[in-house]
């Protein structure tokens, strides 16, 4: 018997998918402040249980801040892991609560005038893995027609796609079809949402450029879209406020050179823009991400050693 679902019909989720969905629904019903407290607790556990996040975050901090002492790097790592755990504890609330309820968590805004689009032109909006990127993406889609680049998730993919699109955003895959649709959206004068700090595939358009002084494989997609359409580029992120009070939205101009014909200059400007965002709340960046996994000399990545 063929186990493939019939065209147009969605297969029932497996037990792992079902478990993720039920857990997400349960957490989303909790008060927002409680989810923040849960994140703090889980982040504290990560500090005492050997795990890759704890190790990788410390490696990244030592690479990016070689002037820090070992004690300074560990103290900051501990703070960052607690914030990272808050990020993932609050995702269910941000994905499953009504849009109006999620938007009510925005307490402060800075620079949102940069999101005003010029007549007939789209706007490229970059949201790094900083603070609550789900909040930033949802807010952008409430501003007007938005096309967002999307990488399928191993678990909970249907949940995430429906949640991210519930305010009208169009999610497109990270392939040539998706890139064509991004270009079409910009030409229609829409917003375009991209996470700019993921390591791209080596066979895609990319170049090594400094990120906190360390060579990092960096995407050229933003540069190519900006040059082809003349669209402006800005950064948008949601900074978590203390005490479970909600978020502050920040919008920053992209550094000069992000649309340069020189690929290295363009990638360097993109990374400087991410650094400028991180500087406003450095502990809320996901420092455990293996940003330097691919090395310019083709050598082994630095994420080795005891957990």
C-alpha cells in the first residue's frame, strides 16, 4: 500500500509533530510573563548541564571578543543563554495568540519611520536572530503586503507557516522559485523579510566577510535584490524588555555599501548592520548559532571540544 498522501490532502502529523503542537498550544495559554520566567529557568538549567549551546556560545564569544577574559566570556555566556531560552519559551505565545494580543506587547518603538516605503518601491527588511524575531516578522506583515523567505522546519512546520502568515505574509521557500517571488514582491512595492545572519549554502551566492572581525560566510542575496530593484534596506528587530513587560521595536538604516557592486564590500556592510543591531542588546543575540562553521581555508570548524 502506498503511504504517500493524495494530492491536495495533508498527511496526519506523526507523534513527534503532534507532541510539539500540543506543547506549543499549552505554553501559548500561559501568561506572557510566565513564559519569560520559564525561559529563565530553562536557560539556567543549560548552564549546569553539558550541552552544545553552552559550548558553542562560549566559542563564539571568545572568537568575537578576544580581548575578554575567560571569566568575562563565561559571565556573558550565562546571561545570553538565559535570554536565548526566553526567546524559545515565548515563541508559542507569539505564534499562537491573536495578532492584536501579540501587538499589544510592543511598549516602545524607535526608527519606525524608516519602514515608510517610497512610491512604487519595495523595502528590504532584515531581522537578525536577535531578541524576538517572530515579533519583528509579525509586526512587519501588519504594515502591508509582505513576502518572507522561509526555511522549512523539521518539526512544527505547518504550525509555523500558518502562524507567520496569519497577518497576511506570503512565505516563500529558500530556492530559486522563492527568490523569483521575492523579486516579484519588491517590484510590486511590497515589504520583503529576510533573516540576514544565517550561514548560506556554499553553492549559493556568498562570500567571506568579517563578522566581529572573524571571517564568516555571508549571503549576497540582499545585495543582489537591492541592486536589481533599487530598493532600500533597513534592519528591524524586537528587543525584549525586562520583567516580562513586552518588547521595544528598533528599526535601523543599513550601512552604506550594502548595495555595492563589490561583493566583499556589500557583505561586510551587511554584517556591520547586524553588529549595529546586536550592540543595542548584545545578550539577546543567539550566540550559540554555529556562525563560523565554514572556514575560508576549508579547514575544520571551531565547534569542537568538551561539552
